[in-house]
C-alpha cells in the first residue's frame, strides 16, 4: 500500500471498485469496496492521485476524499472509454480510470461545491416544472381541439381555455370532459405558481452575487442564465479563451476535416444542454428586439437579412458565451460597443 501513488475509483451506489498503481503505472491491487468502507480505506492511504469519472455523486466523493489529503481529479467518461481494454466490468473501468488520470493531456472536470450543486438543483427543478407545464398545456389543447375548441398559440392564451372549461353554461363540453379538463387546468395553474416561486428565488440570489449582477448587464443574459453559468461552470478560468468556452458549450460547428480539406457541420452540442438552450433562447430574445429598433446592433440586422433566424441566434449565443467568459475572467461589466464609439473623447 505504501507504493501506491495513483488510484482509479469506479463509483457506484453500494459496491465500488478501486484500482491502485505505483509511480511507474504497475498495478498493485484491484478490489471491491462497500460504500461504508470507502472513506476508511482512503484514510489509511498516503496522499495519492485519485481519479473518478464525473457523474452524479462524483463531486460529493471528490470533496470527501480530498479532505483526507488526496489529489482528486474528475474525468469526463467519454475520455476514459478509450483506455478500457475489452469488455465492460467494474475492474476494467477502475483500471482505465487509473491509467487515464495520469495522462498529461487529459482534461478534467472542476469539482463543484455543495452550494454550486444546490444552485444547479434549483435550475433543474425549474426546468422539470416547465416541461411538466408544457406537457399539460399540450394535452389540454389536444383534448379541446378534439371538441373543436381552438385557442391561439402561447401560454397566455391558455387562460381562455380555462374560462371555457369553468363556464358550466357552455354546451360544447360534455360534463365528463369538463370534470377531467378542470383538474388539468388546476394542475397547470399550480405548476405556474411553483415556477414563479422558483424564479423569484433565482432573482433574489442573482442580486446578492456580484458576478451574477455583472453577467446580467449582457444583452440576452438574465438572472436564470447568470445562475446557470455560476452553477454549471465552476471554473471559467479553466478555459484558455472565450472561444474554447463557447466550443465547450457546444455553440461551434462540428469539424470533420481530413487531408487538408476542412468540413464544418452543425453545432457540436457538447457541454451542458440546459446552458446551451438558455443562451440560445436569450440570443433569440435579443434578435426580436433588434428587429424593431433601428439603433440596436446594426450588424445583427444585416446578418438577419442574409441568414435564417435560428442560425443568427446560435451565432449570437456564441458571442454571448465569449462575453460571459471575458467578464468572469477579466472583471468589469458589459459595455455596448455602439455606445462606446458614440461617446465623446475627453481630454
């Protein structure tokens, strides 16, 4: 055990697999551990380099094991897969992690604090409630459509359907349908209240955090996106540039180049799906504003004349991601280049 310098830990719910190797990479042991024995096992070891795949419980175990004096690294699972020799077993996975964590060119996932995980839970809970509300609204519209009752598109127009359902004098709805759809309206209203409650909490937290207040000065970035960046990107300094950050989010074209011929396809959709979706939605809201304001970002208007709306939205989301990286790493607040050019020169 004294010769062990590198540990590969394959996480699980109850039975963990641990692989140890010495400084030259020679295997020393590969054994199973029960959940209750994991921390006792690492407490007896000298300080080691411990590698784990980034998963749901990885950040918790990384904090606990690091508190025992070990250097803990989290690896993206897709980067560990090439080191698995053959088959799929816990022992093979632990050995692959132990080998991958020692690579000089390996990329690691920053360990999140409990507060950052809690912020992510707030955002994910909101996203779950929004999906449930969307499902309920779609089901309500479908049922009402079967009876020939159609409402205009938009969440705000669901209120009209609710008034029809609650109007017992409306003969277009059979009693059984009115009873069932009334319960659905109640569920939609309850979900809306819960979403509003979470969004108010997000706004309060955004006002209390200095970084989130600075991010909110960027067009297209509100409290929800600012909180998502803080929760899902614990170490923005780990990216070499804003371009690397935008590529990690998945807002850059996927390259498939060979033989000196460059081929760029659709966006790669790497990184965090929820953060990418929020940035694209924020960019789309900026584009809708630009359409009806003559002095707002003329270069965007020119691009909208040449390219489809969604393509421009993704391009703007890429730019917003790079601005976010710059503010987090260099400080300051966002300043509109158009206004900077228009300012008179002093002195």
